[in-house]
C-alpha cells in the first residue's frame, strides 16, 4: 500500500477555511467559554505575532540579524495552544515558537538576541516557564519528558489543585519525528505516564524534505505506535488547536499521562532566511495553503457574526505598528556583550579553572588597551 491508500485519521476542525463554525462532539464544548472578546483576543495575538515575524524577516534581510526562522502560516497552531497553558505549565520550544513566546509574556525582541548573535537566549526561563530556544533538532523532547517526570515525582500532578497541577509541553516540527531523541522521548513519556504534551507542528516540510519522505503513515500514528493518546488537529484553526490542547493539558495535569498532538499546518515562508523554498516546492502548493490562512479564517468568522468592529481593527493595526517600531528600534540598539561574559555561566558556582582562564583573558585583553600603541580591541 502507498501512503495515499492508507486510511486517513480524523482531522479535528471547528472553523473551516471559509470561516464557517462547525461542531465536534468532543471538542466544541471545550471552547464554549470563548466569547467574542476572547476570539478577538486570539485574532489580535495572531496579527501581532505575524507583524513581529514580518519585521524580523526584514531585519535579517537588512543585515541586522544573522539568521531568522519565520513562523508565517503557523500562528494558529502556536497562539491556540499557547493560550491553553496555565501559568505553572512549562514549555520547551524549538527555534520557531515565537507565537508561544508571545503568549507566555516574553518581549519578543529577546528572541532576536540569539538570531543577532549577542546572547544564547535573552530571557530567564524561570520567569515565563518558557525554556530557551533549542537549535538541535528534537533534542529538547527528551529534556521536556525528563522535566515532566520530575514534575510527576515532585507531586505536582493529579492533586486536584488547579493552581498546582502542572503539565509540560514540547514543540517540534515534522522533521524532528525522524530523530532518535523524539522517539526515545515517546518511549519514556509512555512508560512513565509522564505529564507531557508532545506538540508536533507538521508544516509539511522538514527544510526541503516533504513529509512523505519521512513516514509512510500520518505522523499522528507515531504517537499511537508508542501507546500515547494522539490527535490530529487542523493547525490553521485556532479554535480547534485551543480545544485539543486544553484536553491534552488536562490529561497531563490530572495524571492521565502524555498526549501526542499533530497540528496539521503549513510553513508559508522559508525554513530559515538562509533557505530558498522555491527550489523544492511549487507556487501552486503555496497558493492552496494561502487560502487556508489562519488569520483570514478567524477574521472572516468574526466579521460574519458582526463581531469585528472597525474600532477594534484600528486598535489592532495601531498595536501592530507600535510593535514594529519597538522591534526595529530595539534590534538597532542591540550591542554585543563584553567578551569576558563568556565565563559567567560556564558553571553554576565558582570554579578555579574558569577563574584562572578569566584572569588570563583579562590580562590578554588589557594588552590591547594602550592607545599609544595604536592598538584596539
């Protein structure tokens, strides 16, 4: 049998590409609490995240960033899931989760410090319960599973206290499912009943490799193969993503164990700004997915219900413009740290070897400070 001959799993959807609301017996009740204000909040989130993405891409093209990983097209998968998280939940991102970072309260310019090459991350993971970006494909899925096992052993699961029970989420792409670390994470998550949600954003392309070059079956079956409850959701439908993630998080926090979520979406931009997607995919494919745009979908839905007043759209556009100015000004003002800060975080406590190396480096650097020699750092 070829992959196309195999039965296709259900795709959970609550909002069609045309913006029509559809019902699902299991998941519709999970978004019943979202009123017009909440839906407009999700719309605002996605618009702001896309504006950030546009500005960051432009800054890289202008030479202000060394590299950037766009998320264009994946806003619903990230905002919908991110807004389902509780404050105590912990997130392990890969390197494209700018939308999730936004929902966790990060100043998104902190994300760009890494892409500008002046910092390893730019934020304190403990403040936002949002780990630093991971560039090694799939490695953080093991970190997330291990952290979830620790949460479990600390008695922070299944207590019945909604302010205490904790879940862990790992975000990764379809390419990461071909990595050994991700498969090992599924093993450990399953056999330990770890409170972790393994959230796969299947954007159809692992750099230049399509999904059908990685698997003969839908990716959601990967989780089921390890005995992990798994669900495939329309990743461009912010309502469906929100509902599916809420259920998965509830299972994790209550002691029900892990969930594998395949958010079926599409990367409209390049894998990174060093990539040229025209070399491996067609414009017809891009146009097909452009018609499924997550922001257009929610805007059409709200407008059809008369719940998208012009004043709101104007305020969102004003907020997006302000964010754009903030991103540009902040990146232009970024400066590299002092060279000796490379010694600051090698170990958690003082180390005599590092102290000796720092002293040598300081002495070495001072040799270039004498302006009379004409030298410069």
